[in-house]
C-alpha cells in the first residue's frame, strides 16, 4: 500500500497441541529459519524467534496488509506441514488452536528481544502456562481458563 506508514511490533505466542514437548533441540533452529522465511515471504520483519519444546515466541514488525490471524494460520499450517514432510517428529505434530498476540512500543523492542532470547533460562523459573497467564493479565486481556490450552482427551 503506497503512502502507508506503520510501526507495529507484535509478539506472537502459541503452543504445540496439548503442550506436548515435541520441538527438539536437534531441529528447532531449522524450524526457526523456516518460520522466519514464511514471515519474510509475507513481507513482515522477523525481530526474534525462539522456542521451547512445547511452545514458541515470535516477535515481528507487522505489515498491515495481512491480518494477524491470517498470518498465524499460515505460519502454523506451513510449519506443521514442513515438520511432517521432513519427518522431524516421531509422533504426529500439530500446533494448538489459538494464539496470543501482544503489541509493544518501539521503546520496548530491545527488552522483548532479550526476553525471547532467554527463554531457556526464564523457563527454569516459570512454567509456560504461568508465563502465558501472566502475559494475558499484564495486557489486561480477559480470558477463560478452560480455553487457554486444551488438554488431551
């Protein structure tokens, strides 16, 4: 869109289905590269990406030509297919329904990047569900506990 100027910094957070610990250290960097390529192909700017075995944090500069929901759906479907096609996971891989999207001002960009880079250290102190609930509360997002992440069954 000509003559459109934006600065939209969005952190996306979503989990592996049932929060299963399926993202392995041996291929997570390749997953990050693949997902980065999806964002770049859609003309968004990757600022930081990191994952734990059961979830992923992605921090981007969002371009307004695509909705966040459409973008996340595209990333989830393409990355799931890539994981399956490359036989990276011994069991069936899928992302959980839904996602969190949190916006930040330019003054917070460096802090969010460091936070995402330090996920391994951070999760030695706080489990993912507590982290996610804390983020929802900090951003004053109303939620129902039963819909945060589904349990198997």
